[in-house]
C-alpha cells in the first residue's frame, strides 16, 4: 500500500486510548511506520501540587495504553512497540523527538484550550522549519468549532437551539468509529533507547494519592467497565441524577476528560437508547450535547477563559479584601454552616469529584450568597476536580454567575437549605461527609442553626465548635445580590 509518509509520530494528549482514536487511525493509515509518544508536559505539571490525582490517573492510563499498543502490534508480528513517555516541555520535546526518530509528520487530536493552541502552534512552527508536517483531528467531541452554526452563520450561544441543530445534523457518519486495528500493522518497534517503562510518580516528583482507595479505575479498560455499569442503569438516569446519595450519574467525567473512552461510542449508545424510548438516555444525551456546546463556546468566544461571556457582567462589584478572603477560605474548606454546601466541598476536597447538582449549589452559594467573583470558584474547581475541563468548568461557573451564555437569570438564586431538603431529604449524603452532624435528623440536619439546644446536645453538635454557624444569612445575601446585579443592564451579545 502506498503511504504518504515513511515515519509518523502519534502524539497522545487527552485521548489516552487505542480504540476509535482519530489521530492514531490517520497516522497508521498515512505512514509506513508509526511511533507513539506521550509527554508529561512540565508547562502544566510544574505548577501542580505534589500529589495530584489527575497526574496519577494519567500515569495509570498510560500503563494501560502502553500495554494495549504493545498487544495490538504483536498481533501483527511487531515486538517492542508501545509508548515513548517523557517528562519534559512538550513544545520542545515533540519536535526533538520527531527529529531523532526521523519522523516526517506528527499526528495529534485537537485541543482547543488556549494554552494547548499556543503550544500546538509552537510545535507546528518548529516542525515546519525542518520540513515536517503537523496534522490534528477532531476526536474529543462530536461537533466542534464552527461545525454547527445558526442560519446567520454564527456560533450558537443558546443551548436549546444548538441542541436541536446538533440532533438534526448527527448521523452515522459523525458517530462511525475509527477502525484503528485495520491499520495497526504500521505500529513500529521503539528504538532501544526508548524501550523504557512509563515513569513513576516519584520519577516526576509526585507522590501517590488516594486514587486507588477511591476505586477510580484508570485507562480505557477502566472507562469501558464504568460505561457498561452505567448502561445497566441509564434508563433511570433522569430520575436519579439529581440526588447525590444515589448512584445515578455515569461517573465517566474523568474518562471523557482524558479520552480513555470514545465520545462517539457514548453518543451512539445514548442515541440508540433514546430512540428506543429511554427517558434516562435522552437526558444523558443532552448532557453530552452540553459538553459539545461549551467546547464550541470556548473555541468561538475565547475571551470566556478570563472574562464574562456577557461583557456587561464584568462590571459587577464583587466583594474584596480580607473579609472576602475569609469567606472564600470558609467555602473552600467546607465551613459555611450550610450542611449541603459543606458536605459537597468535603466531597471535592477528599475525592476530586463533586456531584453535578452540588456543583450548581456550591457555585451559586459562592457567587450569590457570599458575593465573590465566580473566577475564584472556577480556579478552585480547576485545582481540585479530577475531571477538570476548561470549557465545561467555565461554562458551569458562568451559568451559575448568570454571566455566561444561556445562563440562569441573576434573580434565580439557589436556596442551599431547600436544595438540601429536596435532593438529600434523608441526609444520607450530608452524614457521609459531615459525620459530626450524623446525630441530627429532619429539618435540624439541613439547618442546624435553627435546631433546639436539646436536639443539638443530644446529637453532640456544638455550633461554633465542631460545626460552624452560618457565615451569611441566605435571605439577606439574596437581597444584596439583587442590588449587586442591578448594575447590569441588558447585556449586548459578544
């Protein structure tokens, strides 16, 4: 078979799987031989804490990926294939690897985050100077960038019409998996110097986390097991997804973030089950479409990475100074005095995961009860979430702050107590993460500051000692928020 290139370099990033990988497919199809690389990019890692679950998840996923590449190559009689893994600055390491391996082209999948685009531009320019090509492909979403536009040829900024256009456009072509195994005979043996194991966490200056204790299975094998588990209960998703103490979500967020599962596989299954009448699958499909929606928002309106989608909201006078910092620290540490908020913050701090309903509750509390800049919370979630994805995290926070596209109106403010009573009525979630409140029941568990002294004493709860009093009064905070947002006139579209 005639191939365009003799040697190609497949650069894995947020697509840590062999199955249905667009760039890997194109590399294998276009090159006589393909070598595979992953770079632990120090531009990202050097700013992370010494123990980071995401680094450990990636590392374990690379072990899985290395094994899958090796096994696939062996089926074609190629030994010593697998991953070349480096801990370096990717913008320099990838061109250097292409040079040392005599690669004619580098293949990768798109990453539309601003930092990634800047990195890829540097890599492409360095490769071009040496006459080497850089090819990238859509893999992380079903539709990206300008693939879905309004009749006026503009990006959508409201979800429902975007969803309708998405559903109208999607078909078997967009969901068809890439048959990597068909061309896997092009996988090449690594040169001897690169036949090394995936670096350990210690090799890169990181410590182990509680990832294993949390039963977060890494790699595509772990992602597929999780997906199979979810498919068995997807039909109830619409009824269970809002209750944090119930096994309702798919828990696939971290696998979608690092591409250890194929979005085409997930969307295909959701569409099929929706067509069969599954209400749960239809709601979950909408969540996948929201993911595409926020990705195209970041791509088409990159200013959202640092500013409000609606510019008028950048004039809101957020709280500042020492008092604001103290409020923020109490929120971060789960010391607000509102049990559902505090339990949710304990969940993210202890596990790197937060239930989606609770992401909305805690975000609303930070912005509209405490009057703090949504960017503070966005950054905290970016540091803590295992599944942190810039576009989705930004979209969610701007939704909560009413500053984003298709956001909730500013006058709709979550009441943390009523949210607690509605979505954790028996307090199972609160008791799990706030054991000091376990002895309380009924309304007392949701608002202990209103409990009678005898009930608090019987439960061993000492307000201000082993559980804080509310740091704000919700009704008063709501009134202040309405005043704060009054500076916003009808925002003009970006």
